[in-house]
């Protein structure tokens, strides 16, 4: 990744928050690295180096600034949107694949050798997969140190470190202090709510149209899985090591987040999935600037800046939702899905979050979000009988075909999946056409440039804004919105 010195230095000199996460500023005279928006005095040119990742800065022997906390900056919108190997690798690393399966597991998921993967990541990010995963472990450890009362040994293993010594050495190297001193200097007490509760703030690039996000999620909320109440989105999560729930409340400059986890090792994957769900790593200024060039969209962009593209915490869930919604209303689809989920899921120890052995006392069942569980897994859907599917037989068999493909690994709908390959495999299944595959690519796989010209809501929104509403003509018209056509779809739905 090439970084233009003059452009980067101007961003640092102006403390431009829009560049947080795009690059990191290393100051050789102090031995620290910062966000571009760090409020400290602008360093002299001869003392500055720019890095494409926090891991690259750490690899150069620099420690994180304690004032601007560069390790907690929004993620790079480039890696969030890119569909190439590096973008996919970054999403998988954020989801904890290296901690769970090692570099060989990451390389196998991407279909490359370890050596070639290391070479690509070094060229683009200035650090290899182990260094990138190590930087993430350090950030996870810092969150646990500052927001929980867990012992340091528990934190070390929960954050993914192989030993307490490795944990201590990494924290000292990255933050210039010991874990115990980090807890004391922050002066924080463990969050209320039990040992399984983590509170943190998820940063984003402003602006963020919180009402649009919550409206979108509330309209599609499935009882027992998710709910929107008093400006907060609650939902159940299925995570690599157990279940969990999350409460997300958009605020000024961050999203206040409360996670309740059955296993603390799931902190980093849970954070990554919540960030993707709310599209927090996007660059809304760039998106809005491109869409506003169309005079028919410009008034909507000016009126509602920062409209995001809600993604998914579970790719299989999004595929089932898309298939169920074919040719019926959202309200009818919600009723159908609720009946399916009641048959496919059952309360058991795996669905409780947190579990007593790892996280203390159960949650207060009267709290908002209490009792929410994750969407059914592919295996659970395959286990239910025909009566659970209140839909035509052909649609039922399409859901089962997707469930079989996800269960046997032939269809990858995770954030790190190959978008083109996933769409190809989806459309090869009976009952899945361009609309369904496009919807899954847009929301499950995070493709920012999907357009749905046959969608009724899209056509109605286009007509309301004075655009052509014939699918073929509208599809051609939408070329002017590349590479952000998915964001245009969200705005057309709002216009409808």
C-alpha cells in the first residue's frame, strides 16, 4: 500500500479524523505511533514515518500513543470493502481465524500457500499475518484489562496469547507499560452486570445516520433473536466458542457496546461482527460525495448524510432471510421465519450466555435483550421437518440446499469468503436468482457495489426521486453510482 507523504502529513497537520484507520503516524523522536487526528503537537517532517497498519508501526519498534489510542481507531475502509485476498485476509484475521486455526488455517481458507500469503500482506500492510493477529490480541487484552475484573492470566488466554509471559511482553512492547499499570492508570472499575459482561466504545468515521440504521434493523427484527428498544439494538450471537448477546447504542463519535459472552475468547470475533453489522469501518464522506454527484440523489444525501449499509453477523442467516422474503412482504417473512426458528432452535447450555462455568451468574431476565438467542445454524435448519417451513415446497428445498452447502463447507458466506465464487455457487442452486444472490452479496459478504433493479422497493424509491423505474433502464442509470451502488440501494429503500 503506497502512502503519499505530503497528503498524509497534511492530514496529520490538520488533525483530520477522516483519515483515522487509513494510516498511522510514527514519530521516531518519541518512539510512538498515533492516529492522524492525534491532538498532540504536529511532529517535524524529518521525525515522521507513515505506516499502513498498526502492526507495521509496532514492527518498526514504536508503541501506541496513550493519548489518541491509535489501536482503537476505526478499521481501514479499504480493507473493509476490498474483495481481493488481502481484504478477505484482514476480515478473517479480525474474526480471530489466526488465533483459532493459525496461519495455516488462514492460508487454507484463502486458498494460498502460507509463504505467498505472507508476501502479499507484507507488501500491502507492512506486516505478516502473525504480526497483524498479534496487534489485535494486544487491543483485545487492553479492553479486558480496562473493562473487566478478570485476572491477568485469564485475560492472557482469553485474548489469544499462548502464555502469560507472551502477554506481558506484548503489552509492554505495544503500550510501554505493564498490564497491571495499564489497569491502574486507566482507573476503571469492572463493568456492572457480572463477569461475562464487557463494555466498550466502537469508533466510527462521522457522520453516522443512526436513525437510518436503527429503522432498518427494527423493520426486520426477528422476535427472540433481536429487538430495537429505546435507541438500542439488541441481538443474540453465535460465536466460535459459545453464545453471546450484544447491545449497541449509537452515540456521538462512537457506538456504546455491551457484550455478554459465554467465553471471553470470543471478544475479538464479537467486536468484528458488530462493526460489520453497523458498517462502522465505511468512509461515509467518500460514499456520499460520489452519490451526491447525481442531482436526483443529492438532496437526499444532503438531508441524511452518513447512511450506512447494514451487514450481517451470520451469512447463513442472511441467505435464509433473503430466500424467505422472495415475493412476500417483510412482515409476512418475519412471521414465517419466527415459526421456523421456534422449531429449529431449543434452549440448551450452548445457547445460554454467559454460562455459569465461565462467566458467573446468569443475566437478569428482566433486562432489555435478555433471553435473545442466535439465529438457527445450518445444521439446526436441516434437522427440522417440513411442517416448520410455512412456505411453498420449492422455497423450502432451496433453504435446505443452502443449509447443506454451508454445513459441508462448499458454500462460504463468511466475511472472508470469495464474493464472486459465493454468488456463482448460490445461483447454481435451484430457486436462487440474481435478486437473492445480490442481496446476500450486499449484506452477508459486504459487497459495496451491488444493485437490485428488479426490487420493488428500489423501483418505488427511484420513481419517488425522479429516476427511471423500469428495471433495465434503471440498471443502466445506476452505473453512475459505481462503486457504491449498494449504498444507493439503501437510499432508494428509504425514499420508497
